[in-house]
C-alpha cells in the first residue's frame, strides 16, 4: 500500500481527536499558529521544533488527550516524509550533480553567448527558470549570483535589469513547480495529482515570470540604483574542471522528469483503456519517484562522467547532496504532523463549513491563509504546509484540475512580500549590496508581484477549466 493510501485510510478511519465546538476549534487553531509564529520570529526557534510545539498546543487548547495529539502528529509526520521525502532527496542529488559537474555553468554560458543586449533580461529569466527546476532557492541564488554580477559588470547592465529576472525565475519555480518541497508537500496534503499540478504550475509560472521578471525589472531599475559589489563574486563550480557536460545533454537530463510526469498526465487523459500497454508503461515511468530516479541515474553519466568524475567522486557528490536537506525534510515532516493535528481536531471541516457560509472562493481563501502565515513567519515552506493542511478538506469535492489549482493558490500565497523575517531577504540584500529600503523596493515588491499575478492566473484558469 502506498504512503498516500495509508494517509487517506488514516484520515477516513481515525476518529477526530476532539469534538470541540467551532469557537473552541477556531481559538485552538489561532493559538497554535500564533505559538509557531512567535517561536520562529521572536525566539528564533527552528521551524521543526516550532511546528512540533505548536501542534501540541493546538491539541491541548482544542481539548484533545495528549496521547491522541501525539498520534496525530506522528502519523502526519510519517506519511508526509514517506510521500515526499524520497522525492526531495532525489531532487537534491540532481541539483548537486548539475552544480558540481559544471552543467549549470554550461547552460548559462551557452545562452549568454547567443543573447543580444536587448534580450538579456529575458535570457536571465529563462536561465533561472531552467536551473531553478531541480535546485532549492538558496542553492540557485549561490549558483547564479556570479553570473548576474559578471553580466552586469562586463556588459555594463543595470543590476536590477538582469538581477530581478534571475531572482524571479528562481522564486517562481520554488513556489509553484514541483519537485520543490513546498509544492510537493501541498500536493501530498491536498491529494492533488502531481502531473496535473506540474502542467498547470508551468502554465501559471511562465507568464508570471515574464511579468515579475523582465517587465518588473524595468520598474525596479527606476526605483533602485546599485552597483554590482566587487567582493561578492564567488568562484564558479566549473572553474577547476577540465571538462563540462554538453548543453544539450544537460538540458535533456534536467527536463527528463518533467517530460515523463507530463506524459503520464497526458496519457491518463487521452487513453481510455487502462489495461493497455501504453497506459501501464507511462503509469510507471511517469510516477514522480521513477521519473526523478531515472533523471538522477542519467545525470551520473551525462553530467558526472562527462565532467570527468570518477565513481568515487560521483558517490561523494551524492553523499554531500543529502546532508543539507535534513533540516528541510524535518520541517516538511513536522508541517505534515501539524496538518494532521489540524485535520483530526476538526479545524479543516470547520473551515469548510465557514467557506460555504462566507461564499468565498476556496482558491482565494487558500491564498489569503498562506499570505498571512508567510508574512508572519517569513517561511514560504511553513506557509505552504500549514495553509495546505487548513484548506485540504476544501478539495474533497473538487475536480482534479481544481485540486491542482488549490495547490497553486497556496503556493502563490506563500511567496507574498518577503521581508526582514525571511532569510532570503537578507541573502539577496547582501549579495546585491543593497540597504534595507532598496531590498524592500526591489526584492520584496517582486515577491508580492509574483504572488498576486500568479493568483490572478490561477483564478483565470479556474474559470476556463
């Protein structure tokens, strides 16, 4: 039985941990979230511990026995890690091979060599979007910063004109497109179809990136004038390599999991015979685990061996890729535990009842909840996981496409207005040599544009599909 089946069975057969009234449940949810926010922002507690403690507080205020609260939390944590943990690990391995082999540098250099001055902002957005598919946001920033600064210096470009599109490309992929941890966790919580979410995520991400990247970059360039700092240009991964993987092989390897998952979603729609050979083949190769595993195995040859890596160095690269994601896995898992505690306490059903009486779009409600948690905690991942758990019952009667759009609405809300409580805010500020007001006018505003524009496209798709 799959991890998702186990979670569904647990959710449908396990009794609620409390029968408290709506008022008490609402207070419990608010107190639980407030505790998480205060622990993260005021006392600088790690998000994993904050989510764990917040789950206990939620259960206690809701009047649940401690043993049942613990069971709900551990069940949610286990099922979430089982559902997305391996995918996050495979994505980390693929990203590390891409970075260390010089594949990312090869993509950057090839595209920039063939790009005119007028198209440079669009090229930077495209590079960031492509590299951002398998990489975590922080890794993508470290990888692209040397490129952005060198392009700005050598080509005499405004840092905002080339930097904002690059940041937008990374951020859009991070919030809207699996296999990033946030979207994966939301898909798992809402029980959305990954292939459909991926297809619609790309459909929303592309125009959002165009608007928040190259187009907004022109506006940011008028608001913020900064020179590329001389001291923030780290060495590139491929500087010490004799060989680099080819551009075509690198791009094909990176896009392989995306193609396989989209192909499965397409076959599910157009093939009626579920017993046919074509359906059964794509039903296997298009699953996220197999698609990402195939890409990782292929990358060992098209990237690792092509860069001259020995078997031992490839093994070391894989090993080094897993250590940094331990914290991410724990946060995602604890978020799943908090989500299950919310569901078992009855908070999800309470929100479902309220949304019916308020006559508000579930997509807008999901976005608003994610926005509030994002602004309060500064973490897009925590906002995604918590909001997805709160609105998961809303997807019970939704079609496959609308459940996917609910995931994207949560993801869009999780990107809203990054400010001083977000580590990404300080990372961008230091790398770009800006002060706090300049970072607010450029980076924070760009994140808000991404969030609002993405929501607009999600709502538009909900009317069409």
